[in-house]
C-alpha cells in the first residue's frame, strides 16, 4: 500500500486537518504519496473559506519518517535522483504556498523529508515523545531542498549538528533550539493545537492571509525592501472591510 492523504474538516469547514497516512512505514513518502500530498494542498488552497490547516501523521508513531528509503535505493542515476527530490520539494512548496497558516502537529518521528516539511509549516507543535533528525549523510546523500530553511529557525551551528552529525534530538531540545514553538504531553497535543486554531479564527481572515504572504516575502527580501513590502501590505488591507 502506497499510503494516502486523509482530510477532514472542523469549525464549519474553515479548518482542514490533513494526515499523511502511511502508518505501516512510519508515514514515509513515496512518489505516489508525494504527488497526492501536493495535490491535496493545492486543492485546499483554492478554498476561499479556509482559515487554517493542521498537518500531521497518521497513528501515534510518526509525523513523517522521511522519504521512503526503499524507493531511493532503487534510483538508478542522477536524473532519477533529481526527479525524486523535486517531489520532496513539491510537498514543501505546497505547504509554504498554502495561503493560510499551516500548523505542523508533530506526533512522533520527524526525519529527513519529514523535518523539511515541518520546517515549511508556519507553526510547529510537538508531542513530548517527538524525535527530530536529518540522517541523510548516513545513507550517502546530503540534506537538501527545504533543509535550507533550518538556519533561519535554529542557527547555522545547530543546523550543522543536524546535517553533518546526523544527530537525533528530542522535543525538549527542539523547543530550546526554536525548531518547534510549543511542546505538549501526548494526551494534551490536540488541545494545544486547538488553542492555536482558535487564535487564528479570532483574527481577520484576510489579515491572516496577508500576513502569511508578507512573511514569505520577508524571507527573500533585504531589510529595506521587506519594510517597503510591509507598507504596501498595510495599505492594501484597506481594500477590505476588516480594518473598519
């Protein structure tokens, strides 16, 4: 079984709960599942009523355990490797391009491509039992694509520890590093996620979308241009009735 994407709605359809369901293999990502992942987020992004997305892994063992190593073992050449890693990037980009905030609900192992997807989320909340790592160098490949987001989250030194030493860290250390924003006991994880969802729903829907879009622009702009982009975004908010 290649796995599937499960989507359910809450809060009158305004919140989507998305689960990577490949529990038998720690929710690892194969090409079919990655295409389904990107398509699922693209479809959600077309929903004008959507206010937030919660992304998680099915079952209690893993958020996303990485890319399916059995598939990678069968890659024959650099062209195959490039095609595969572009699918991983496509999943990360789909999360980042989603017009509303994506909360990563990290419920277990979060490795390799899974950590890249978690880094692509807007907010991350982890179970106390979650584990994080980038083990790629141990199987002869570098950590790439959205691993490039890690230095801004945790700094260059800690990024080097994860990528060069292939260390695995727990949730408490991930919180200390800034890799996640909150840690909760397993039994309290859903309540903690719901508290964040409620805060997002209290805000103006267009303001939240504008804020996410602006944060994405800030990541790529020099400071002076980032400030100018903020002025433009602030002025544009008066095209809606939310400031009134």
